[in-house]
């Protein structure tokens, strides 16, 4: 499948991590991959567990208005799955010697993987660039702290540079995951008759011309050659039509954009509370309460009231946290594991600026 399917763009990026030596603002040296681990460690996740709810700082991706899912991961090396399977008898007769080690795939350096699923109208590059521009405008400080440890990122200071960098490191998403369709979508189908009849007609003409040529000679063999060419051409056209149709993305599922999904999650919780609170009421009271529910929660309006991005419960509606100072380090936690107080605008993911130095880490 392509990067775009069902109204969503599925971005996959693999970025090589630097292998030189870095020095932090306080003069300490470290490897780029260690700095990357640190930058991702202090990057808050969404408020989707009791522990993250207790911290109370939302993911910076929640500031974007189109992100359904996003993830960073560090790939230090590929997994060794063992030898390639071979026939034991052939190995005994022809080799290779099972005692000798075979070549093993290895990564030349660690890689940062970044994947994101976001709303898009098409798979055009302009859609991807508009999303990356939104990310840069809402979380450039966090992105810089992460990608500064990667090859070729140093010196990028604006949205256009970030877009170009990500596009250079993008790989095709061959198996996107999109589960917003609750029923089979209405897909355009090809007419079987238009696919079958041209090859059948060409095959029939070819066969008839061959028979007539065997019995009567003359120009029939030439006509058979033309019929054979027409058969090959019609089969090729049919194949291309099928493949072109199969490459078309699924249509966008109804109400599968992020504002609609957040509204649905909000209504699910609000209506559950409504059902619990109105158990046992008479018809008139229930009718009045439901009218009040519709007026208050506006089910047809995705813009609000709604659930904020990055939270599990609508009651957890912290105000958006703008970029700010670095989160406390692990050394700042007290003996009971409690973090120190955070300033109101404490942001997530900032990391001290790193410079290249010489020597061994």
C-alpha cells in the first residue's frame, strides 16, 4: 500500500544517528545516541496512564491538530534470526560448512525511527509538507533537541529546512494501519466484461486465422500474427487496469478525522454519565434531560465541546503547554520518587545544546 490510505498519511522516517563525540553545555562529553536517549526520555507521552496523568504534562504532539498517532524509536541494530534454512542433505553434500559463521546483517550506525499517522486529503508532497510545517510551528524546540543528534541536521533552523530533511529520510510505508472503517467501503469495481471480452475476441480471431491458414494458406497467417499481437496488447491493458485500480487508496472513512474522533470520545464519556445519572426517570424528565444534554454537548459540532488531544478522559483537560524549560532530571526526584514542582509553562523534550568535540566518548 502507499503512504496515503483512507484519508490518512502514514509517515515513516529513518534517520542515521551521529557517531562522533558530543559535549553538553556543562562540558560533559557523551555519545550522540546517549544524548538521543536522554532527549526522548524527557519527552512526555500522552496522558494515557495513571503515572502520566500524575505528571500532568501532555505530549507536544497534542499541540498539532491532525496527529492521530506518533512514535519515536531508536534502532541500534537489526535482529539476528539465525541461519537461512537449507536442505540438510544438500548441506552435507555441497556445503556450506555449518561450523563456519555466515555473514550477518548489521547497521552501520544507530537509526532514529519516526512514524506518524495524520489527517490528509491526498498523498501529495504538499500534504506532508503542511503537516511537517505544523509540527515545526508547534514543537520546534522538542524536534531540534531530538534531531540535533542525527546526521545532517545541524544548522537547520526553519520549517522549510526541517521539511526537506524529513523528506530526504522518508521511506515508503508498505503496511499502514487504519481501522476507522466499521463497514465495507463502497469501492469502484471494474467490469468483468470489459476485461475479458477483448482478449477472448483476439484469441478467437487468432485461432480462426490459424485454422484457415492451415487449410487455405494465403494471408491468414499474417492475420493470425496480428490477432496474437492484439491478444497480448489486450491482456497487458487488462493487467494495467487491474493494477492501477488496486493501487488506488481506500476512500476516507466517515468522521475519521482527528476532530471527529475526539468528539466521539468526548460524547462516549458524556453520554455514559448521562445514562447513569438519569436511571429510573420518567419519560418527561428523560426527554427534558436529553434536550439539555444536546444543547450542552452539541453532538453535531466537532469543534466543541470536545476532548483535548492526548488524554484518555475528557475530565483531564489541561491547557496546552507551550515550549519551555527542560524537565527535571532523574537526579531531581526525592527519595520517595516524587518529582520537584514544575513551573506552569514547563515543556517537554528540550535538551541542552550539543557541540561536536574530538576524542573518544
